[in-house]
């Protein structure tokens, strides 16, 4: 792999800014002063003034600038700037005193003078400030080497200066001791300052580098001018305002500008790391630092040679200084030799340590050159890649990476190399790597920069990738059938809708539900049910095309996504999808051979919804679900196409179901009772409890109506009907107890599904507890078993009913004659009363066939010694026909409708109903209008209307749904 751009990109310096303007302004001022000094300022008086007070002002500006920076900035170099401020202040005072004599007093400056003492005090604070700026040694050997380096530089400069100038100054020639001391002290302090400048230049701190360099330059320029001033050739002819003053002026202004350089270049920004030195400057700086002792010895040798070649005898000062310099050089080299030996041993130890770490690491460490050639590969490659490290060294990295991953890897490497190292020191790359056996391994690598190349720390993550893929597959697929689950199917529907082209018209979603699957679980077992689901999934997957998708949502619910074939004819698209759906229905309805060789059958209800323009995945899947549910309602085992009216029906049913749930908790249900009349005498022998729901609009819904609403609420169907059944049973027993205490001891019929008796929502002892709580005697409660669910285990139901009968609860079989399970129940269950189905009663007069069937059923009841109750006796002719066939009791509109508690008690007090065929005045009732029995007699006088038995005043017609 070639690595273009391997050289680290550097950010270009800004083309302009406050730093450039400040430097330009500084250069203009210094240039102006130098020009004035070179031209003599136009007059001797102005030249003297500018040479004295101009230098004093520049030094004072430097003192104020360094002092202000030191007071307002809290950095670790704050003492250095305060010391530089004191040094500059001393220079400013000295020049001010000099100007006082020359300009104000207009006389020569005495020697010595206060100015000399101020100039002497310039060097010590500057020397200490340079020590503060220097990078402090961390060992005692380092401190010794620093001292030796300073003496090597200072001694060599002293030798050279003594040979050139100071030897002449040292001859006192009748001068006072103070004057001679001042003459020597000033150049000697400058030599010390120059020594510190040179010694510390290569040891300066990396922080605030620009400011430190500027301060060193300022001091170096000042010391250079002092050295020139010390020379006898210039000192004898020096006058204030000459060109030499321009050097001092520039040095003072540089010191004034020095502390603010770091701020202008952004080196003091909080959290900003100092910029590293350019790579090209580091070897040069290191070489100069290493050559410093030898350069100092060379300068000292030049000083001695100058004395010898000039014919002078060697001065004792020069000889002593030269010897000490040579001695210092020998000592320093000895210390450096010992230090180098220690560093070499430490380096070897660290190298062995890191070699052991690299060679013993389980990760593969590779170093790639900028060209992409591997220069080093650790021995771990044999265990990870199955290839020897020697075999990989020299090969190109691009040849080892999978071609599909190579472009991504190159892009990431280029992006990483272009990023600043401080912001992104490492990056991670995951790709496939060719192993020794030719397989592709998943490798994760941590990449670091290395001398323009890259270091790869790689590890094999193939097992992790496989595990992640397995977990991803498990999260998106059904564990039993391995079909996609709802989440993955939804995502595929989103992709089909988002990427659907014009040619994809006709895309549809099919929702599939297996009818009768629960019966398979209950009868054959859950293991057989799981096998059936696996086979159904296989059939479903084999029945769709390669581009289509299937899924299992859970339980016995499946789905299929059929991609459109581009047919623009809507009728043709609908025919094609319905043909596919019907083929799936037939395929899934074929017999299944499950555990133990048992053959089972289930049907399939399928809902189909087409993807319309602008439809969302959630809406499309909901439409298919609604169509599937409509197929189950319409008789199961069929295909239904979604129509917009289905959603409107769902909304309406949802509103009714919500109101039903609220009604159960807000007490909106009322319990009415319909009399059960003995057909031979007209006496009310029992009452049948019937729940009514009074809606917010005042409508009383019948049980058929609100139970159908409850059935629409699929999620809460069981809970709603169970809660309603408990309420009806409790309320009926409570009112029966009150009537008994009022003298009307008639049994009450309460309808209850047979499955509910065995359901956990009605514990076995709840019915007995209700009977005891309301003090009902034996025979006062009759349970009407409704429903003919073949899944109800008759053995368990028989035991439960026998227990209730022993407790005194009578059992009635409701809807007899309307189902296949009725005869089986009659044969096995302990039944006391048979209630003929309303369908038989409705046609008993008109249909001879139903007349014969009903007569046969009544004979069976009579032979078994059971009472018979005909439900739905609405006209007198039905009552006459049933009584003639041997039916003992009846209930219906021919006698009375469902009555509230007040009217029911009134009916019980009025005595028996008049039966059809009785004499008009032979009893307490007459028939008015043929079918409406109206009670007359004792209550209210002859012919008075006691009550209308067909409908109570609080009952309103039930609207159709």
C-alpha cells in the first residue's frame, strides 16, 4: 500500500496579524534612531540629548514593559521578567545620570560617577533572570556541567578580552583603586553575562520560546555594544548620540517587546501545547550545544597565541585562565563520558525491555514505510496470521489487505496523516487480512505515526466478528423458524418503499394467521405445534420468489413482502397478488405430519394490503393486519383485501370498546330480569338475569351487542368478558337475596360460558362464596352454560358441575339444539334444565321440519326428567305449539320483556300470566290485540293496565350495528 502524504502536514503561518505589525513598528523606530545617529542628529546638542535621554527612555520603557507583564501574568517565568525590569531600570538610571551631566549641567561626566554604579547593577539581575528562563538540570552532574560550560565560555572570553584590551586597562598608571576596579568590573560582568547568554541559549525552556529568544537577543545586543564601548579604539573617541547608541537603543526596545511576543503568537493560550521545534533545527541546536566546550577552548587558545605571536610574554592572567579552561574541559568531558556510559546502559536495558514486550506480545506489531513496504513485523505474526515474520518483511501492505477493504483503509490512513498529531495521536482500522492458509482474517489495528511511516498494532478479531454477526442474526430472526422477525421485516418494508422505482408498482404486504393452531397445541402438544410452525415457515419461504421476504411475528402469525413486477394495470396487479395469497393459503392448509406421525390440519387467514404512493411502512403493515383480522371474522381460511372502510370500522369499534371498558368501572351497567313462565299455569317460576349497558347517549345495549364490541377488542377480550361475567353473577345473586327477603323466592338464571367455569379468572370457590354471602338457599341459583367450545375438557367440567350441584346450584344447558357439542354435553354433564335455542323456537310454528326436531328434543328432555325452557317465545302461537309438544317453561316477549327490579316485583305480585287459549275472564290476564298480554283485575280496578309486559319504561330500542 502506498502512503501518499506520509509527511506530516504543517499548518501555514498566518500571513499577517498583530505580531507582524508590532515587529514592523519596532523596526521603523530602531531604523529611525540609527539613521539619526549616523547623520549626527543635525546638531551636537540634539545628538547628546538623544544619546543620553533617548537611551534612558528606551531602557525605562523596557523596565515598565517587563514589570507590567510580570505583575499581570501569572506564569512560572514571572520572576525572570521582574528581574529583567530591574536590569533595564538600572540601565535607564545610568543613562539618565549621564544625560544630567552632559545635557543639563553641560560638563563632562566624572569618573567614577553614579552612572557607573547603575551600569554595574545592570548585569546581575539579567544574569539571574537568564537562570530562571533556563531549563534546570535534573541531576547534580547536569548542574556541574552547566557551571563548567559557563566557565568555559567566560574563561575563553576573558582570555581573549584580556589579550586584546583588558591587559592595557589593568595597568593602573597612577589611577585610584576604585577607578581601576570600575574599569575592570564592567567588562568582566559583561563577559559573565555573555557566558550565561551563550550557555543558556541551548538550554532554554520550550515554553514561551519566542519571548525567551527575543530577550536573549536583546541582552546579546546590549552586551555586544558594551564590548565595543570597552575597546580603547572606540572609547577614546566615543560621544553621546553616535551610531553605537543605536545598538543599545535597539537592545532596550527588544527587551520591551520580548514579553509580549508569546501572547501575539498564541503560545500562551490556555490548554495550548507549545509548538515543537522544527525537525531540521533540532540536530543543529544539538550540534552547537555539543561543540560549545570545544569552541570555548579554541577561543582561549587564540588568546594565548595572540600574545605569543605579538611578541609579548604570556600574561599570568591569560596563562591561569587558559589552564583553568583546559582543566574544566577535561573535567566536563569526564563527566559526560560517565554520563554517556550510564545512558548507554540504560538505553540498552530499555531496548531489551521493549524488545521483550514486542516479541512476547500476542498482538502483531508492524512498521510500514511511507511507501507501504513493511520494514518490521513482530514474531507474533506466525501465531496470528500463520505466516513467518521474515516472510512478511519487505512485502507490500496493500497485497495483504482484502481488495474490498483496501480503498477504505487507504482513505482512513490519508485522513489520519492529514490530521494534527496533537488532536488525533492514533486511529483504529478494521479490515480483512490474508492468512498463511489463504483465508481472510478480521484484523483490528491501532495505527500510530512513526518517522513519516506508520506503526500497526494488530490483533485477530475474527471470532468477535463472527459472534457479532451471530448476535445480529439472532436479534433479527426468529429463533424457532429462522425467518426474519418483525424488526427486520419492518426494515425491509422501509427499504422497499424508499427504493421503490416506477417499475416496482404492485408491492404488497401479506399478513398470515394459522387458524386452529391453538387447538393443535392443546390437543397434540407444544412440541408438535413447534414442528408445525417450522414446516409452515418452510412452506411459506418456498412459495415466494427470491426477491420477496417472509417473516414470523410470533405465535402463529407470519408475513410476506411481495415486490411489485411493474404492472401498471391495477386490476392485473390485484389479481396477481390475490393469486399468490390464495396459493399460500392452500399451501399452508395442507396436512402437516408432526411428532409421532400424527397428521394435523390448520387453515390460513390472509390479509393483503398494497403499497400506495406516500404510504408509510407502519400504515402498510397495519392495513394488512386489519385485512387479516377481517378474514378471520368472515369465517377464517380465506383471503381478504384491505379496504379503507376497515380502518373506519376499527376506529368505531375502538371507540365502543373504550367506552365499554370505562362503563365497567363507572357503573354504567344495569341488570334486568326476564320472567320464566310455566306454560301450563302462567306462573313465574324463575327469572333470567340479563345485563344491559346504558351508554352515554342513553341507549341500552343488549348482551349480544356489547359482547360483540368486547370481542373486537382482541387484546382485552378475555379480561373484559370475565369482569362482566363476575359483575353479572354478583349482582344477580344480590338482587335474588333481596327479593327472597321480600317474599319473592324465585330462582335466578345467570348465563356463564362453560370455559369460564374452568378459567383462572373465576376461582373454584367464588360461586359458592357468592351464594353464601347473599344467603341463597339450594336451587335459588341456576347457571346457564353457554357456548360449545370443543376445546373445553369435559372431564374437568363434569367434576366442577358436580361440585356445584352438591352445593345446591342447578345447571341449565343453554342453546340446546344449536351445536354438535350439545349432545355430548347432555350425555356426560349433570344437567337439570334444557333451554331450547331461539333458532328452533322462531320457526316451530311455520316449519314442520323444525316442529318435529323440537318435539324430539323435548321428548329427550322429558325422558331424562329435566325441565325444558323455550327461549324467545315472542308470539302466543309459539307458546301454544311448545306447550302442546311438552315444553314445560318459556320466556320471551309473549309474556314480558326484560324488566327492571320495580316492574319485576310488581309482576311477581300480580300473579300468573294469562295463557293463550284460556277463557278471557277465567284468570287475571286477557290478551289485547292477540299478542300483548295485559293484566287486569285486583290492582287498579277492572280493566286497568297493571303494566306492559313487553318492554320496561327504562328500556330503549337497541340500534343495529
